[in-house]
């Protein structure tokens, strides 16, 4: 069955020639802070992923305005999260597309304030959602416009749903999911669903430390979401084959991590530690033993669904193992495609396994910057054709008529 069931795509829009189209994008990209604090885009994958949609609309004669969030500025302007660096990159890639200021500078975005929705859509004739990685948020720019404007999923968004739907419906076995990233709270629902579908679930990245803590390991100063320890325990006890990192690449107490930058960092010594982490040490990547075990599981798989980074890869000290695991994936699977936004769940029709309610836990600034680090996903399927995808997400379209 077509996983897109009922979700309108670009061709379903009324003619956009001479019309103004608002495109919700997910340009929540990692930034690199350079000399004199000048920010530039450290990884533009999320921008390039949206280009086909932006160009399609331009080619059809539309005036295109993109809007995105960046970071979690908390409902007020914050110079650290201004869109300037993103806009600069977008304009070099797709001249003529406007980019509004960070949507989350207005408290109305997160609160899904109807007045903010009206301000957002004023002067627009159509709306396109190309923000797959943010589509699980019931924020104004995501759930508001489709109630008022002809709306459609962007090319990338639609492709994500199609491919993910296909993989989940009939995976070649063994089906292995590799899930990483920082936000265990965000990913738990996805993990629960995947646990019912996969033969092996590999958990890495920042979220693995909550699983390791649930198993009784000391995780030092690594990311730990205490409010979800019980959920992790329940998953571990659910009978699914879960593979966790046996060793970790950790940063010494007081060390810093991030993209290489001029002058101030990142600093501190790094060592591979097996089992318990000593106090103050922060796990930021899987170690070589884990990489080997993960690569072996991936190598035997018929289908691999990879979502989220296994290490804080924007810092080259914590990127090597993930690169090794990816190389294995590439060598074992003839067809693979890099994908972008993450975290989706519920876009799909009601019987889609990604549907579910989610509680979004409050996060610290550190977690936030760690999340900024992880912007690459991979999926692969042996012998398939193009299989790029990002995970499900949640949105509403006028014609779908659902609400969040
Ligand atoms: C992401 O980077 O995961 C998406 O852009 C969503 O961001 P959020 O978790 O801050 O809502
Ligand atoms: Mg996300």
C-alpha cells in the first residue's frame, strides 16, 4: 500500500504561478563559531535536502519564502540563534528564496498560538511542509497553516514517508535498526515501535547512556535522562535483541567538545573506556569494540534503518567510529542514501506505527547543543533502489483534515 495515502504532494497544489508560497523547512543546522564569534553553517545537509522543493516551486513561478526554527531560543530573540548564517548559505544555494527570522523567537510558535498562525500566513497563497525532522512538533508553523491554506508535503517529506513506510511494511531480514542521537525522550516512541519490527535494535549516541544507566552502569557525566530510565528498562526487558555500546570514547572531566574552532577549543584528553565511566568523564562516542560489534550486525542485515548519530561527530575526535560503521554499511549494502531530518513519528496515517503521543522532556542548553551536533542519518536496504528516508513525523494538511 502507498504509505502516502491521502497526503497531498506538490502536484496537488493549485497553480502557484505568481503566488506566494510559505515553506516550513527544518534548517535546524549545526553552526560553527569562528573568529570573533562569527557563526557559519557547519553542515548544510538539511538545507540541500530542501532545495528540490524550493526550486520546484520557483520553477512553477512561485515567490518562495522559507521559515524554520534554529535551536531552542525559548520564545524570545536571541543573537545566538539568528538565521543570518543559514540565510547566507541558503542564498548561495538557492538565490531568490527568502528566509524569515527564527520562528522560535516568538512564543506563539511553540504555543501554537492562533494569532501567530495568522501573522505567519498573512499574504501567502499556499503552504508546503518540507520540515520532516520537525513535523512531530505541534507548533504553529507546522500545524497552523494547513487549516487555512492549500497545503502539501514537500518532495523530501513525501519521499521519507514513502520509503520508511515501505521498509517498515516489508523489510528484507534480518532487519537491523541503528538509533542514535541525544534525545532519548524524543526517540522512545520510535524505539518502542521499532522493537516490534526489527530483529536487532542497536542503540548508540547520547541516548545510549540512559540505557546503560538503566542496566546499572555508571555513566559519569554523560547525557542521562533520569526521567526515562524506567522506559529504557522496560525496552531492555521486552525481549527484543538490543545491542548497546560495550565501550565508549570519553572526554576527561573539564574537557570541551564541538567543531574545531579557532582559539578556544575543543580541549581535553579522550580515552576509550569499557564498562563503567569514572566520575566526571563524558561519553561522546562509541568505542572500537562497539563499532566492530555494530558493524557485524549491520553487515549481516537484509535491511538497515539508521537514525541519528552514534557520536558527537562535529568534533573529529568523536566521529571516527561512526564513520567506520558507515563505511561498513556502505560496503555491505549496495544501495544507500544519506538522509537528513530526524525525530519524526506521526505523519503517517492512523495505522502507521509511528503514531503515538509523545511527551517532550525539557532539556538543558548542553543537550541542545549536543542535539545540534547530530544532523545525519543513513538508511540502507540491500539490493533496493533509492532508499533514503527520514522517519515519520506529524503534520496536518487541509485535505487530510487531522489535528494534533
Ligand atoms: C531536530 O533537530 O531534531 C528538529 O529540528 C527538531 O528540533 P527540536 O527537537 O528542537 O524541536
Ligand atoms: Mg530531532
